[in-house]
């Protein structure tokens, strides 16, 4: 069940919302429901979220507090790939895939000559 939070104003540094798109989810014993929180970084920073899920079980109401991992949105980043060359001694070959900069909510690649920029795939 994806929950999109693309148009948030993060300038206040605190954002609280109630998502009412889904009135309720009814699960049978052993059934699992997963929630996907999709966030677009518009500004660099480290973002922390908490999600409160109201639950009614056997006639009792309570809330479950969830803490997804922090979201790191650096101004610039470098993506690397590696090939495992180890024979048990932890030898790796590293290859730089590219440098990127956060621009208007999207990471744009910075070519070696900085002549043009393209969105990160």
C-alpha cells in the first residue's frame, strides 16, 4: 500500500499529516499488510519519520508507533560498484559509477567535464 509524500513543505522541519485514503484494513490471522512510505527529497538533509498506526484488535483500541530508518539526502553523492575478487581475503575492485547533485528534488548526474547534467536512473 504505497503512501506518497511528494508535495510536503519540509522547510518547517516538522510535518504532521493524517492519511485517510484507506479507512481500514482487515486482516485474517497470519495475514500481513505492508506500507510503503515514498518521500522525494527536495532539500538536502537527514530526515527522521515516525508513523502512528491505530489498531483495533479483539475490541481493544491502541496505537503502534513505527520508526522507519532515517532518510539521508546529501547535496552531492557518488555511486560506486564493486567486484568481489576475494579468495577469502576480502579483495575488491571498486569502480566509480558517477557523481550526482540534488537539484529541484532530483539527483542529476555530473559528467566528468561538467558540460551537461542528466537525471539519475
